[in-house]
């Protein structure tokens, strides 16, 4: 009697039909952009808010309180504030309640009474928040003060069903949104011209060349020196003291047209998805690359060893494993390219998969052939 089985692992590199599906190719020359797209004024920023709350009204998809005792504790504390006393030691078996974290962004210049969108996410073992209602939840900033109050019916984009031990789910059901679900209760103080009307303009990406061009464009717009570069990211502006004139001044600055410097050559590798993205400034100096393919095959045959009739032995299964390693032919190939399309064609000619391509690019960078920054995310 013989049992057979096998386990095979093959690693083969296949030709990439096109690298453009993985690489974001931008070959057009840099065009003029408005200052508001390249920089922002210091202090004009969002503030993150967070809060802890309860979602009720779930269809038996809430937290299992035996595994999440803080849910029943939170509900007990809330009921006590509403005048309902729960006897000590009561085991609350709640399936329609879920403990959640609520997050929101407080935009600049927000005033009490304005509405904010909030995101609600389960923190325990609730299966779904669909159909739930978030109870009044204070949203606090980094300083611990309450800036908004969130409450409302949730909008969950996912869906799911289960029966007979089987289940199916589309998208995420443990989180959702409440459009306009929070009311601002407190504003964040903001003084734009704190030092004699001097404003600061901060570039999104530090670049000395772009800063120099922006200073020149702003001064040309106003016909006098109102902008001064402090470093490769910050520009100081001599703005007016009057608030109305200050707003007009800032609006005029934001609409100034500036042609930014070309982005530095960069290749971004996503190790989780195997994506490779490079910009048009990437070049490749001459290099020789040997790209071989390794194929490993492991076959296991199981045999049964039985003792002689009326013997004292036991029947055992004996594995017989054969391992075969095959190395396909690999040749040194010259890769070189001064333009992005030449780089793409050179790497594509190696017949590498995205994962192999990441390894090749790292090796080319280490050898000094890849003339670009290599960033792994």
C-alpha cells in the first residue's frame, strides 16, 4: 500500500508586459502653479480631535461585554448621570451597544456652531456598527480641552450576512462616518500677524530654488520688497496690520503664479504591494546586471511499511522526499538610460517581476548606477 502527496514551490520571473502600470510617469515640464498650491501660511492649519463614546441601537452586533468590560462600565456611568442606578454586580449582557473612538479634524477659523464630519471606529469586538446611533461624545484636542460635541446616526458603507456557520462581508463594518455629526463648541485662537504684521509662508516641500523663485514672484507682484527668504522652507512677509487689509494681502499672495523647481529624481518602492513608482528625472548609468531564475521542486512520496504476519511490529508511514533545484541560465546584460523611457525599457528587458525589480533597483542604487533617491514605504 502506498500513499502519495506532493508539495511544490516554484519561483519564476515572468516578463513584465508593461511597467507603466506600476510606474507613474510624468514627462511634462513643470508648469506655473499658484502659491496656495505650494505653500501655506503659518498657523493656518487643522487641529485633530478625538473622543470616546458609545454607539447604541445595533442589531445584536455590538460588543460582547464579557470580553469588553469597559463597555458595560461606560454604559453604567452614563446611566448614573441620567438618574438611572444599576445595582452593583449586575452582569449586563448587552449586544446592542459598542464602545467606539470618534475622530475629527477641526479646520482653521472654525467658530462655535459650525458642523464637522466625524469618523467612528469600534475599539472592542463589535461585528458591525450598521444602524447605530452615536451618543453625545466630547471631542478633545491635544491640550485636553473640549472643542466639539459629536452625536448622530452612523453611515456605514460595508455590508455582511451570516447563516449556518457561513458568512460574507463587503468592505469594513466596524467603522463609519457621521456627516456634520459634530458641533464646534470652542474656537482655536489664531493670530496671523503676531510680530508687527509679519506673516510666515511655509512651503510644503523644502527647496531653496523654489523659495528663491517664490520670493522674486511675490516681490514682483507687489512692486516692492515684501517677501524675504529665511531658509529653504520659510518665507517672511511684511503684511499690513489691519485685519481686512491683511486678508486681502494674503489672498493676493496665494494667487501669485510660481514655477517650482523640478522634483529630485526619486524611486518609491512599496514592499507590501510590490508597486514601483518613479518620476521623469530618474536616469540610469551604464551597468551590467545578471538576472537568473531559481526553480525549486520538492516532491514527497509516502510509503507504508507493514510488519510480517503475526509479527510484533507496527505499521508506519515512511516519507521519501526528492528535492530538485534548477538554476536557469542568466547572462550579464547592459542596462543604461538617460531618459525615463529608456530606464523602463532596460529594466523591462530583464524579464523581472515587481518583487525582483525592487531587488534590482536596490542593487543598482548600491552600485551607483541608479541616479535617484530610493525610498521604501
